[in-house]
């Protein structure tokens, strides 16, 4: 019984909050500054990523892109190796 009352109260609160949030998020006065802030954050992240990549390169360590490229090549090699093993099994 207590659980049902709590659940009904929570559902009422959640519905009212969702309606309010939808109205606020549809307001251009909220969306425009949030969009500008998000753009600024993404530009700062991109600049930070470039700086970190340059730092790792200066230290002589592989960057994330270098590691991803190596991983891709390893995956290609593994796939070819599995194909060759399968061909050998078929011939035997």
C-alpha cells in the first residue's frame, strides 16, 4: 500500500517535471545559449585533443590515431590468418 502511494506520487512528479522540461528545452532563449556553450566546449575539446596528440608525439609515444591505425592493421592480419587456417582445414 505504501509502495503504491509512493509510486503514484513519483509518477505524478515525473510527469509534471517532464512537461516543464519539455517547455523549457523548446524555448529559443534557452536553446541558443546552450548551443553556443556546446559549440565552445567542443572547440575547446578539439584543441585539447590536438595539444595532447602533439605532446605524445613529442615524447615519442604513439597517439590515439596511431594506436587505432595499428589496431586496424592487426585486425586485418588476424582476419587473413583465420581465413588461411580455414582454407588449410578444408584441404586436409
